C-alpha cells in the first residue's frame, strides 16, 4: 500500500484523461514541505462523464461503494444528512493500494457541481478547476485542486466544532495542524471568493440565505476570520 501506488492506479483508471483534480492533503503538502506523510487514501475529484465511461475499470479495481449523504464528510453536519439518506456522487474504491475517495463533479460555464443525491448539489465557482496546480509527490506528478478548497473544508470543520463544543478535541487533530501549515500559502482573496461562491441547491435552484445557513456546511465560516493564526 502506498500513495505512489494509488496515484499510478488513478492514472491507469483515467486512461489518460486530465478531467480530475486531487484534493485533500496532496493538494497542499508538496507546497508546504512534506512535514507529514499523507494517509493511505487519495481524495480526488473526477468529472462524472469520465467516471461513467470507465466505470467497469473502476469496478474491476476493487470494492466500489456509493456513499449516502450522511457518510459524506463535508455533508455529515448538515441538517440535510439528518433527514435524508440518498445516494450521492461520492464514491469509495477500496483497493490493494489503499482507498480512492472520489467525488464526482459536473461542470458548466458558471459552476462546478457536486452531487448530494435526489437533485441536491453543492456548487462552487469554476475557478475551482481553473486554478489547478501541477505537483509532485515522490516520483508522481499530478494535477491538484487549489489548496484553498481543502483549507475551507478544514476551516468549516473547525467552526462546526466550535459550534458544537468540541473545539478542544478538533485542535488535537491533524486537520487543525494542517490549517496552521497551510496559512502561509493560502491566497486569502481567492479563499474569500471561493467561500462566497459555495452554495447548496436543488436542481438549478439555489437555496436562499436563511436555508443556506442550515444546510450548507461552508456557511459556518461566513462572517468569521479566514486566517485563524493557529
């Protein structure tokens, strides 16, 4: 099991397609120095039509499981996940090399959309995929999403922990340590723009602000500082 092996497997499964972007720790660790090794999993965005065209290959590579909304980390704290359990566009592929944690996306000229099931979607600005980086980990070169996205997911986790009284526990995790590690490389202006663009909706309708604050995990960061100084 190795990160290098997971990246090689991903490239084989994509059969040369560039319609993917690595998120999670490998979107920022090469930019901050390898102060910690990534875990035995690889988080990646893959465009839905590419995944669908190669689905048989993905199924042959290991155990493929489609996640329900409550099992998706970024949605687990949303009220939607308490009420609904639809299948989503988030997929786990357990392989001999480790876990491929896949989020399928659809792309339009105005947004990048993640499927939360039964028509629900998490949308963000298309700059999410136009500001990608070419990074290297060990011997593998890959395309990574801007680190600001992963930073925002960890920041949302921290503010949710603050809200539910578990901040002290969160501060002991690698996610909190990563916030400190990432702050020097974060473009604060772009982070603010990306945060403002992330919205939950149904079909092509975006929920209004009062609903966003209930169902959008990233809304927990609005009005709060982007840089914690931790």
